């Protein structure tokens, strides 16, 4: 009996050994990838790393002898699904990162506009600079259309006949009307847009034109003053005060008897408050019977203008003591130098300078000017066109060009 039991044990051991040997040889003869099988023998959800490797056949045999091996074998499909899920999650994470980064980039593009804005500002600044330089070159590129015979100006008769119209109420004095006296005074001022330099006003604010519309101030001489102010300010860089007060309406009715007196009081106050003003312009339009004064300037119909000087002197009684003007010589020089610039650059634009007997508030500044721009026969367009060459010749004289 004992021998039978002893033989049975050895038989079992031999059979088990043969089984293990055969199983081991079968496993080793496979693809050699034992990692997954090893993972199944432990807690694969914890220990799986996804790295490939090789295990000895003995490890595999030991694993095969573990009772739970069959359980892990049955979970192989599950483990593969779990691995696939991990791979999908990893891919998803990469996809989300790739999607997120562009979003960050888009957000950054919204922040980067600071750089784009700077570039845009620099571009706009450059364009503005180029525009200004072009404008400056255009102003400097003025070319004379005619030459003035300076020698001929030395002759009083020639000067008087070609440049002046003398009203019967006064006389022309050769001591005043001579080339040296008219060209010697320095009319240049230092351009400064930061303080008032030029004052424009209208003693006769109700003056209108052939196609003016009642109630439309822009279609009156005041509207022309607005445009002249705009040109001198924006194109030429002066600081201009435009006074639009009404001096020729009394109790709602047109009355010009006291217009110059009323204007003097107000304009004097403005000048007292703005001592930096060096140029005072009283802008009018003339009143003519049946004669329309128009010319062509740069291809545009343009009203002719006329400079007007008061001499505070009558032909019968001489100097008018109650209308003193210490600046008559400077007034005459200012209008004459403007006249010459107009003749050189805009031939036909000006009529002869008109000399009258009274003062017309030209005593308020050395560079005081009374301008008659066209007449009631000119259109608003012709009048507005006249402001452009007027502004240009003012700038030429005031800037010393």
C-alpha cells in the first residue's frame, strides 16, 4: 500500500513536471511578448506602463501555476479596452492641447494689436508728415507768373497810374506814395499758432452776393471771413480770431452811419485783451453798378479784390486832425506789398489800391488792412475762390517769402 501511494505521488509530480515543461515551451515559442501576461498576473490597472519588454519562460510558468491566472486570462479583453481608453484619453489630451494653444494664440492676437496699433499710428504719423511736407513743398514751389519792374516804380506818375486809384476827396502825397517808403517797412511776423496773431472782422456784416440766400450767414461776407480764417489757420499755421459781431444793424434795420464807430470800440477792446495780434483785417465786398469783377485763378472763376487805404486827409482841407492815424505809412506799405505779390503770382487778381480821405479804423495796428472782395454782382463761389489767393499772398508777405 505504501509503495502504491509513493508511486502515485511520483507519477503526479512527473505529470505536473511534464505539463509545466510543455506549457513553458509553448509560451516561449510564441512572439516573446510576456509583459501583458505578467500585468494580468498582478493589478494591471495600477502597474501597466505601456512599455515593451521580455520575461523568462520560468516567470511565465510560475504565473501559469497561480490559481487566479484563469481569471486574468478572462479579463484580457477588458484590459485591452482599458488600454485603448488610455490611448484615447492621451490622444484627446493632445488634441485639447493643440486646440487650446491656437485659442491662446488667437487671444494673444487680440492683445498683440498693441503692436499693430503702434504700427498703424506710426503709419498715420508718417502719412501726416508726408502730407505736411508735400504741402510745405507746394507752398515753397510757388512760381512767379510775372515780374515787377522795380525800376519803373521809382517814378511817382507810373506808380500812381498803375497801382492806385485816388478818390476825388483826397490827394496822393509823393512823400507817402513812393517805392522806397512802400517797400522798406518790414511786414514779416513770427508765425505762432499758439497765440492770436490775426484778427478778422466785418464793419459791414450784412454784405451779400448775387446768389446769397436770405438768412444763410455762410453766403455773406461773414461766411467768406470764416473760410479765410480756416485757410490761414489750417493751411498756413496762424492763430486767427474771427469776430462776427454786427455793427451795421440798428434796431433790426440796416444802418451803416455809425458802423465804423461801433466797430472801433469793440475791436479796440479785443486788441487790448489780445496784445499778440499784429494783423487786423476788415473784410468787405464792394458795391458796383453794372460791372462784375471776376477773373480766372487756377482754372476757377474768382472775384477780384481791392485793397483800400484811408489817408486821414481831404483834398480841400488837408489833414483831418480828429482822425489821427500814426500808422498811415505802414498801412500803405502793407497793402502795396500785398499788391505786388498778387501781381507776381496771381496777375489780374487785384484791382488798383483805392485811396480815400477818411481813416476807416486802420489806425488800430500798423498792419491794418481793409479788403473789398468782389461785389454784390459776384457769386458765393467766386467770392469763396478769392479767399484762397488772398490767404496765400497774406502768408507770403507775413512770412517774408
